[in-house]
C-alpha cells in the first residue's frame, strides 16, 4: 500500500513512522530551568549526527496543551542539556519520568533518582545512568509552534568505569551496558542483547562477501 503523507492525518502518519523506524535509541534528557528546577524526560527521536564535531540531535514534539515542553524550553533558554542513556536497570525509572506532569515538577524526584554534577554545564546527569553526554546547544530548527529539533555539541562524556575495557583506547563493553530502545506502539521496548556481526565489504573484493553490486 501507498500512504500519502501530504494528505493523511498526522495521527496515522505517526503510527506508520513509529511502527517502522525501530529500534530507536533513547535520550534521557536532563535540563535545568532559569530558577534551578531540574527536569528529566526521555526522547526516542534521537541519534548522533556527526563526530567532527560530535553532534547529537533530538526531536522534541509539542505538548498536547499546545505549549513547548519543559525540556525544549529549558534547552532553548539555557543552551545546555545532558543526554543520559537508558539501561534495563533504569528503564522503570525512566518510564516514571514520562509522566505528564505540569511545568516545574521535578520528575527525578518522582522517580526517586539521584543526580550528580556535570563537569562543564549546569544541568546534572542521572547518577544511575552509566553513560551521560554533556551538550551545549549548537542550533535548533522549528517546524511548528511547539515542535523542534535541538542540535547539541557534546562537550564532555561520562562512562562508568565498570563498562570500560580499555580507557586509553576508548574500548567500551557495549553489550554489558544492556541499553534499551523504543519499538512500535505505546509502551514497547527492545533489549540490545540479540546481536549479529557482518564483515563490511572492501573494494575491489566485494565478490568475497556477497557478490558484485
């Protein structure tokens, strides 16, 4: 079937996109308001977009009350945010921070989560997360009054020592992190334990790894 995204209702387009673009890594974003209130919320419209410079992009949708979400407002105001990664051990707490709380509510307190100071920016990182990227706002794009993409430059990264194989060579025990990702529909997630490896073809030896293209 063909689906005309230029004419179909937004709700149907959303179902198609979220059911097919999977798995999606989760950015568990911590921000801080001008009056010092810390906010935490997960976003699966997220990925790394470059390495030189190191760039992270997060798509932040509008609130159903037709206002900008706290995360987006805080990032645009302070130009700083932390991307914490979500593991099997923290996914239940992450789910609590999804709650549709009114502005100014500290979701970290609701989830019983502690924070630790960041090295280079004001918003703290989530202590229970084994990986955290401190980011400064590089740019933002707005497509509707409340929907935007924020693009951040990573200025510092924390990785818990338990997951480092070789600090000098930046070798990380990625499977041990047990990260989770978003899947289709409401409430569906995926573990990252089912993996396989493929050898990347090298020209001109492509026939050896699957035939000429």
